[in-house]
C-alpha cells in the first residue's frame, strides 16, 4: 500500500476484491429465471434465498479468481493495484472470505428446492476451473459464459425443482452474452496475455477475430431469448425487452471497433449493466402483469 495513505475499511476492500458493483451483470438474470419459472411473482422466501445464493456464489467465484491469478495480476500494470498484489488483503484473509462466501452459498441453497442440494458442486467446480483455463485454451471465455449462464437455470431449479428446455435456453442466452462481452474485456490485456503466454480469442485470432466472435455470440444471444420466449407464456413486455437488448447490444458494438478502443470501458461496463437490468425489468413487469 502507498506509504502515508490510511487503508480503507476492510469491508470496502473485500467489496473491491469481488467488484460488488458487477453483481448487476448476473443477479438480474437470476431474477429473470425465477419470475419466468412461476409465470408470476415468486415468494419472498425464494427471492431472498436466491439473492443470498447469488451473492455467495459470485463472491466465491471472484475471490477464487483473484487468488489464483494473484501472480499474473502482480505483473500486469492494469491489475497490479488489486487487493492481493498490492498487499491490501492477505492470502489468508481472502481464503477466509472464500470459505465464508461458500458457507453463505450453501446455507442459501439448503433453503431452496432439494434439487439444488445435489447440484451445488457444479457451479463451485466451474469457479475453480475457470481461472486456470486461460493457461491452456482460448475457450476460457465460453467457460466463463457457461458458469454465469447457470444464474437463470439455477434460479429456475431452486424454485420449481425442474429444468425444462426453456430454462436451459435462457442459460445459453446468458452464456453467449457473457462470452461475447468477455471477448471485449480481453482486449484490455492483449499485450500482457501474449507476454505471459496466456490464451484468449485475441491472442489466438487477433483483435478482428475477437470482434467477430463477440458479434456472433451476441447475435446468438438474441436468437436464444427469442426461442425461450416462444416456449413460454410471455406477453408483449417480454418481446419488448428482447428488442431493447438487441438495440443495446447493437449500440455496444457501435462504440468500439478494431483500432479504436477509446470507449471500451463504456462498452464493457456501462452497456452490459444496462442490458441485464433493462431485460429483467421488462421480464418482471411482463410476469406480474
């Protein structure tokens, strides 16, 4: 830590560790799965425990990622200021935080449908495996998408104890959406990844390959949302939500292009937060109307 600068409170350091503000990417889609599963309003009990399960799961995933990548982060100027490389949090503190996050996740899972009592190791395994994949394969983006795509699938199962194809189609939509914007995120570290021998779409297929992959993934996202809607009893607001997502994705892609990444932060952070929240609002409004 910088000499002479008082450390921030411990809770604030943990919040930065897991980028708590990025919960807006996945949590709204868990609510989408919950509301569509019952074609109405889930109980307060279910919504509470789904929320806590998502907080625990996401906190565990991010903290594990930071632990496993601490050495790489320390050698990357963009990430060297993160909590572990900069000494703001110790390895022991983060391990304890991981255990607490896992405990919260499991406590929440056990308040939900018995089906998820048996399925909880799947996302946890996904969290552990993801940080290692970039050491071996450029398919890491799609693994990350698949892990995040479990949000609506898990919420659906947590309420109904069933996993119909419509739930999987929603999960695939989220998986492709996340993989697509993670291709943009990889553009931040192209030079570092090449130096470290890490794998990504950018290092394998170049910047133009990353842009093409993101466009294809996001086009497929809309196809999956349409397919899910056709299999459900949804109304006009759902379809309006799909249209809004399509427009926001198109605008996101208009913000950046090969050779011009000046608005990459806006494309990645602002637009994707807006997409998840907007779609959730339309789906929830449709389900309760």
